[in-house]
C-alpha cells in the first residue's frame, strides 16, 4: 500500500481543481474529522475561526467564518462515510461558487481522499485562482519572504 | 512562460494582486483599474509595468485604447507558483492527521474493524 501523505493538487479539464490525499485512518474516522464542528475546528484553525458550523446531511449546510472572510453553502449530498457534496460560497457570493465533492475510499487500512472542486466555467476557475492571490495572502507572503530573505 | 521568481516579486504587492484578480474577470483599461483604488493612474501604470515584465499580463492595442489582460498562460504560471504553498495545505492535512490520531486513542484499540463505524 502506497500512501500519498503529500497533498497532490492538480488542475484537470477546464473547470476542476483536484486534491488527493491519503490518511492512515479508516474512512469512518476521516468522515468524523471532516464533518463534526468540534473536530473541524481543531484542524481548520482553532484560534482564528470565529464560527464553525457543519450539518453534514443531505439538505444541511455549513458556515466557516474568519475575521475577514467566510465560506458557507448548502450540503447537496451526504453519504457517510463515503461521499460529501457541497457548494462553497465565498463571502456570501453565490454567483461563481464551486461544487466540492469529497470521496473517501478505503485504502488498505486507511483512506484515500479525492476532493474535486468544480467551477461553473474555465473563467470562474481562473478568477478563483487569481483571487486566491488577493485574499488573506499577506501573511503567507511575509512568511515566504522571510524564508527567501534568509537564503 | 513567465519567470516564477519575477512573478513572485510582482505578486508580493497587494495592489498588484488585486489587479490580477480584477483582470481575471476580463480585460480592463488603466482608467478601469484605477477606479477602485485610491491611487493615481500613473501609480497603477507602474504596477502594470511590473506585472507585464513578469509576463503575467499583456497589452492589447485597440485604436487609441490600451486595455490590459491576463496572459493566457498566466493562470497556469500562478498555479505552478502556488505549488510553493503546498506546505500550507500540507500543514492543514497534518493537523487533520493529528485529530484522527486523537480519535483513535479515544476509541482505543479494537480488533476486527473500525470501532466508530455507526450504521445509520
């Protein structure tokens, strides 16, 4: 069994961003960590996360909020512990939101996660990637600059 | 293909990142770009020059207008460049690993299957 413990992120087709990652724990446990707010808070950012809500049932919804931005949206489908599908609105903008499909498959004694972020169009994906450089990246840049500056 | 080091320097400035985000929506003139920012058109033009030299945007000549647009390969370049930040995603997944380890400790070792499996 080969584990991909480095997240593999790729652009596929015109509209998809795909993240693949393996976990050493079984799908039921990964499902809990991805869907129970008390657990989400622990890995998504416990101190700076102002609001952390997730109702991972078909017809449910989620809301993750930081000081300057939030992600929220409806849960379109939930099939524990195999598949979770939700729409991700950024800062309440519902016009260009990707649909995220997270699949958890047994992989040896662990889990192989495949997360597909599908945008409505190639333009929507390009805009999202470009926006990623605009929102909340200052700290990241400062850190990277510090690293590069140390070379 | 844009030079990544130069792309990095070009994108280290928040105004230039905002310009990139705006151009991802479609081409725009200097006037269009200056409007949402509280800085002058010459200042915007300087930012555009840096982005153009980094290979991220290009100028289209349309009569007397000079609209700027993202270069077709710029998004791919940005994406490659973002790969440098895989460490950040990696850190998030490693925290998730730690949460999973905690759950396993809570449940204790149980032979023959996942103790947390709950049928609906």
